[in-house]
């Protein structure tokens, strides 16, 4: 099956493209940031993509050791109880983020064990997902943490860290009994506590996932309106796969029709805008991906890369930002993975191996700035000064042998250079190489080096001459993604240098 399309580019005709590809990215729980491999994977992401914020769970989980209780006599339960806050690990994590030029998007959770009101937990690492046993102590914990960040990094910097109250409280695993009223109390107490520290902090919620999202967002907005809460933004999550089929360590899920997902997102905008006080309030998608499972092999594929290009082209239409879950595969919700390619959420596989989807983000990052002159379900083209930059993708829900041919007729003059970067199953597919190696669970240094080499786009270039218009043709394989850049390139040879003579190999 071959699809052929042709587009005339008119630089005077612009279309809206709200590209927030680099605003935020997700991570495993914050305590994992103490690992070297985590840092190296994030460093790679920052080198090629450069996210502004990072969001993850577990700020107040016990492995971060922020909340501490002690008694004068630890063997006497009647001995006076003292509350302490320890920011040693938080400083380590935050300093590493600063080194890589990224700021936290603060998700306030989960509950420290000694402050938890029940044993409700989630994940193998046992995040406590229940209300605090004492709201006064919870407020003090939140305020002490924010004040520490202000003291260490300055108030003007700290208030640029968005604050999200909890994670997916509409699921009983993430919030005890998915108790809506209990969450509203947590939100009210936390919102007030944050604003008391510095009213410039931006605070939002309810960070719900699909299923009951419409009900929760509707009730949340009604609650904020009734309480007169000056909400700063609304958060929700967005995943695009159907029900899971588990086999061994892995989950397999079919991709959903993307239009159904976009329609669901639109309901959030409609609900918010139905409240005059909150009309136009920013929506942050603080998690999105194809599958919501950290062990779905689709995350490692070229199919994922092409599908996500379509998502990146549309998510900014009604959302202020959208945070991919996650940047890397140092992640332990279901336990430590058994193999380097295990369907982890990350853009980067363990071993610092970029996955195809990594380049979808890097390519869209290159599109920041300028004017959008073409936006379709398969292509984005930007005009940046004298340059044209674009991304073209061939996404499909199932493998059908779909081939895509796109012609772009672009106004052009003089000598130009066309650069292409291709990511498809033949040119940039470390998963295939790993499979051909025998799917080794433990990679040698040599194997890592080979996999990294196979994980970079194929780059090609050509010189072109134009007099008024230039036609570029792109033939994209199924699940392929191609980035291109067309720019003026007049020759400026060194004295005596003759490239044509060199090319003819005449000596």
C-alpha cells in the first residue's frame, strides 16, 4: 500500500503549531537520580533535546529521607517526639539537575511511612499512597521543603518550579480508595501551605489518568470554584493503548485510534472552560506515552517513534505542555528489568542507547522557533529565517506495508544544501541488532558500543540549485521518521581546492 501526497509551501501562509516538546519530561522516582546510569541517560537526553523541567514520583518517599521522626529515648514510646527534615539527598538530586540545566516539576508525594495514615502502597518499592495521619505535619513538610529550595537556589528561581499535588488519585492504588473528598482536602491543605511560603508558586492538580478523568476533573473544578481557589493550572495524563495482554515479564497492547485520545483530551478543555473563572486555564499533561506499562516492548520500536511524532504535532493544540513518561529506563515500578530492551518507558535504554523515539523528540526540538508553513497528520514544516526544517513520519496502528511518498514544492533560489536524518527499521533500529545478537541480557562493552552506533539516524546530504521553486521528495518506510533541513549554501572553496577533481579521483 503506497500513499502519495503533494504540498505547495507558501511562506506567507502560516498555521498554528504550539511546540512544547522540551517543556517537561518524566522520570522514575526521584531517589533513582542518585545512580550514575540515571545521570548519564539524562545527560544524553539533555545534550540532544534539552528539557526544561523533569517530573517524577517519590519526592517524599523514604529513600529520599526528607521526613524524619526521633524520640529522646528511642525505646520509650512516651518519650518526646521530634520532627526533623533532612535535605541531604534532595540537594544531591537538585544539584545534578542544575548541572544538566533542568528544573523540577514538583509532584508532591508520596507519603513518608511515618506520616502515612494507612498501609496503602503502590509499586514494588512501596510508595505510601494515603492521606497523612496529621495534616499539620504534612503542611510543615511541604513548607520546609519549599523554603529549603528557596534558601538554596533563590526565591526567584524556586518559584519557577511548578507544583503538582499528588499523582493519579482517581486510582485506588495511587490514592486510598480513590477517595475524591479526601483528595480535595489534601489539595486544599497543600495549596494553602504552598502559597503561604510564596504566592508566586504555581500550583495545580488533580493529575488524573483516563477512565474516570472527566468525572474527576469536573468535580475538581466545581470544588475549586466553591472554595474560591485561585488555581494556577490543571494536570492530567494521556496514554493511547488498549487493554494489556500479559506474557511472562511483558505486556502487549494494541495502539488506539489517536483521534479518540485527542477527543478525550478536548473534554478537559471543555470542562475547564465551562467555569468562567477558569476559562483558558493552562492544562499540563504531566504524563503521556503510548502504553502505560513499563514493560511493553512497543516503547523500544520504530512504530512508537512514528506514532509519537503525530502526538507531538497535535498535543500543543489545547495543552500548555506535555511530558513524556519517561526520559530513561532506570525505572523500578515493577522491579528491576531483566534485559536492556524490556519495553521500558524511556527514550534511552539502559546502556545509554537512544531508542528511535528519542529522535522524534530531538527532531521536534529542532523545529522550535520560526513560522509553521505546513502541518498535516504526517508532516510539520517550519520556516526559520532562510531555512526550512521539517519532520515527516509514516505512522500506522498495525503493520500493513504502508509506504508514504510526500512531495514538497518549496520556493527556493540559488545554491542550497539538503540534509536528511532518517530513523526507520533499517537505518536506526538498535532493537533489531540486539535481537540478532541473541537478545543478551547483560551487555559487554563491545555490544553496548555497537548498539549505540546502530541507534543514531542515517544522515545524507546533497547540493541543489533552484530558480524559483524546488521539489523535494520523501519516501518514508512504514514506521519511519525523517528530519530534513534545507538552507542556502553558496560555495566558499579554499584557494586551489577542486572538489570535482577530487570526486573524479583523477589525482
